[in-house]
């Protein structure tokens, strides 16, 4: 296997790094956090102008026609700066499935607007990480050539700013389908919900007698379970990409701090206990990276990756907790200051860890896969 990135992939990484680093400085992020705003519209526009919003959009729809690997590189760089733009929801939850299952007309209509930054997307699949008691649902009833949707979906990521949301529904025959719902349509209600201290603007989506045409159906009728499963795998890998950026940057900042901060006349980093904790953080970051790369590569090559994705997401949930807690702890009292930069990394890492299933849920699902078919988990266990 060739582990080297291509020249184009390296160029994409460097471009994303430059954009996020220039804009999302510590000084800017502090001022932005005090502004009451949730998303940086200027940064979103820059990403569109530089072609990064269309990184995985087919060329026929005005994008670059690249794949999951390139998209994940952009997400890694976003994670390093904790940049406040809804990239994950729009590009992963919305753009990727439309590019995979959408017709040429759907791709041209929706993905062209995504590539230029004119439209934002999301998907209402948060129930994948919820207990059955909390899960919400939407029903669909056919009326002539149209469908009528009724029901609710909770915690739609970045749904408060989404122009279109992919909504899984249950039809009268008990099958599952996915519709792309325009949030400005009659009968659609989007109620913003702030998620914890991270500030993400999710949404409670309510559909009451919403009529959609056949052109809003993604894929085929009854293909919903397949589409949602496809989205879930790539969403988990996208979370891992963000988590690599978050944890690696938190670790580097902490290593620099303990190398400079002195106590009793010597640098904190010279104390064996602190050095061992930093070494553990390094191992954890590399564990997240290696399992995520394996899962990302298998998905990009069209190979089965169910167990690999579960293993990667488990690492992204479990190991990130140790890394960001160590970062806060070793920064001492400053680490607990909600306006100090290191705190932002803690908040985003925890948010990712509880999205679409936490560590325990990922481990449970991985165990179920291994119990049902040992061969599924072979490559994941090798890592």
C-alpha cells in the first residue's frame, strides 16, 4: 500500500491550513465568541471562493470531483483551528449522499449551490446515537405524484442554518426512504437549539403536512436504510477527521506550554509524570489517526469497512477524552478558563464524542459485528 499523499492532496491540505490559520486566530476566536454569533460567514465565503466547499462535488455540478480523502483533509484543518463553519453538516451529511444517490438533475440543482456557498445542508440522523425512548420519526404518505410528510426530527446538526435537510421517513408500507426537504417550504418549522457549551446551533425539525414532489426523493423509494447506513459510515469518519485535528493541536499546544512554563526553576515538561502524560497523549492521537486512515481508505476504495469505521470512531471518542483532559490539566488554572484557547478544543472534542453514538455505543456495535462475522473485524483488529 502506498501511504504517500498525491501532490494535489498535499496542495489541498496546505490551502485549507492557510485559510483556517489566517482567519481563525486565537485573537479572532476570542472576539468571535464574545460577539454572540455562531458561524463565521466571511470564512464560509472564502472557502467557497477557493473551491473547498465543492471539493467532493462532481465536476458536472460545478465542483472538483474529488473524494472522501480530500474532504477529510479539509476537516482535519478545520479541527485544528476549531473554525466556526458548518462544513461537516453541509459537505458530509448533505453533499456526499446527494453526490452518491442523487440524479444528475438533483446534483446540479443542489450541489451547485453548495459549491458556491449559496446553500447549506444537513441530515436528520441524530437518532442513530439516541436510545429508542428519545428517537423521533417522520412518516410519509403518497398523494398522487407527491408525498406528504409529518413528524419531527431532533438535534439536526447545524440545522438552524441549513437550507436543505435530508430526512429519513417511514412510508405506509413500512419501508424507509430519504427526502431532501427545503427548510423554507410551507409546513416546515426549524427551531434552533444550542448544544451544551460548544455553541453549535442544531435544530428541532418539525414537519406538518409538508408536500414534496418525486424530485425530492433521494435514490429510490424504499432505499432509505441503505442511504442512512452509507451516510453514517462517512459521518463517523468525518468526525474522526475533525478529531485528529482537534486532539493533535491540543497536544502540540500543551507540549509547547509545559516546555516553557517553569516551576521550581525547571520546565514542567522535565517532570517525569508530565512527560509520561504527554507521551500517552501522543500515542492516543496516533491511535485515532491510524484507525481513521484505515477506515477512510477502505471507504474511498469501495471496500467493506463497517468494523473499521466502528473501531476508528471508538478511538476518536475514547482517546480524545484523555488527550483534551490532559491538555486542560497541564495548563493548570488557565485550562479551566472558558475563554482560554485550549478550552475550545475540549468542547469540540466532547461534542464529537457524543455525536452519532459515544464510545460505549460504538464498542457495542463493533462487538455485535464481530460476533456475527469474525471476518468483518479482521483488518480493524490488526490495527
